[in-house]
C-alpha cells in the first residue's frame, strides 16, 4: 500500500484472535473440495487454488481494498468487518445482497418520485384531460430522477474526500448474482499496487450528468465532467463483503469475480470470548465452548458435512445461552434442518423434531456428544 494512504482503517491485528496462515488448496481442509460432488459457489474457491488469508498473515498492515470474509454461521464475519472499519459514520456504507437485488439497486437508475403542483396552474393527464383541484390544493404528478445506489454514494464520498477512507460493506455477497449486480463495475475491481483501478469504465449519460452535478460542488466543472465520464475506483474506497459458501440458497460465484477479491477466512474453531459461560445441554450444565467443540467434532465425523456448516463461536448470543427456547429454536433446529437432514441419528437421540423438542424442554438426553 502507498505510504500516504489514510490510517483510519483498523489494522488487521485488531480483528478477532490470530490464527496461523492457511491457504485454500494447501493446509485448510475446509477448502479441499470435491468438485465432482458440489455444484455451487463454494466449488470455485476449492478448484482455483484461491489464496485465503487469515488475520495473522497481514500483521499490522492495512487490509486489502477488496475483501470477502468467509466462514461458518456465527464465525464473526460481520463483526470482524465492523471492527476493521473504524471510519466516521458518513464514510461507512452498507448493503445486504438478496435474490431480487439488481444493478440498478446497487449502482443507480432513474426512478419515479412524487411531485405536487398547485391546482391554480394548468395540470393535464396524458390524454389532455385537465385535472381540476380545489383552490389552494396540490395535485400529484410523477417525475423521474436519477437515484444512486450505495456503490455510487460511496464512490462520490471517496472522490470528494480523497484524504479520508470510505468503506462499503456488502453483506451476503453471494445471495444475489454478483456478476449481474456489479455489471460493468466488475472491470473497476482490478486495482494497482496503490489501490486505484487499473482500468476505467465509461459512464452512461444519465450517470455522467448526475456525477457531474455532484462533483461540481467540490471541483471545477471541467474536472467534474472528466471525473464523471470515466469511473475509476480511488485508493481510499474499500469494498468489503461477507460470504457463507455452504448456504444452500446462495448463487453461483464465478472465478472472474472471485479472483479480484482477497478471501479472508474465519475458522470455526476460534475461541468464543464468552466461551466459559454456561449452557444447559442434555440435562447438564456445560461450558458453551465445550458444547460447541463437541458438536463440531461430531459433525466432522459425519460424511458430507462441510466445516462451513459447523457451529461458529458466536452462533448464539451471550444472552441466548441461558434461554432454553432460544437455544432450541436457533441451534437445535439449525442442526436438524440445515446440517444433517439425512443422517440425524448420528447426532440426535430422537426420531422426530417434536420428540426432540419435548426431551429438550424436559432436560433429557438429546445430542449424542
């Protein structure tokens, strides 16, 4: 990174507990995937020898401008990015990807906006019919304005404030179709050693006009027009995302998209900060960390269960550990429905969720730990 870059982004050493450096195709077993058995976004990482970083690998250096945090549910992906993004609120932008999200939502597009005109003036429908209104009233009409998405809002903020770090966090980046949502913006993700885009993208007239109007507020018009016509990501704009590869509802993520990101893996076996708190399981009082490790060890012995479906250290909130109903509704139902729907007898002492529910609330033996 350029030595002149801002220092408001938290150093990697401030993230969750350090781990040894692992790489996808080498030491980390969770990324040693059998591509013949899987047909989802997680295949790409395993078959590309995609380097996966852990916290300790970066020491005290600044994190990459493009980063995707991966890990099982409760591994602390969102929290890790939150701790790293020590910027002012006006420099932090967030969006959660979902299946209906589009390029227009992420980047921007023209949208209808409400407009009211006085009934004292002449107002007509499309066919020429006059709209009559009471004196002093307002008549609703429709107009269109360019409405930017979070990407353009973050881009504008970064360009207008080059000495400040700006972070756009994209939660669940593979729940939408990333290639479709990013569109031509994908080309901008190729960055040089200083963090600036290697290539530019020509903007549409609509976007160019909008950006010009915004940039004129902080720079001469000719410079504003030039900046608006060709997009280049500045070095102070950070794009960070989260992703769970094992989620069954996610979209396929191709290699052209993934190779432009640094993949930051949060292991499931990281110790929980409140792991010594008590949780009631099988009628006994046990440490949350012990329970979680025993469950994960059991899951590791069941064929077909990947570690991205294991129980992360923060799967349950601290306040939920003492709530029997919360533990059942979050932990037990997750294990039953999402983790081992076919070989439940390997972990559960019961033939139905109803039976498990009754035994759980009676404080009886439920999990084969």
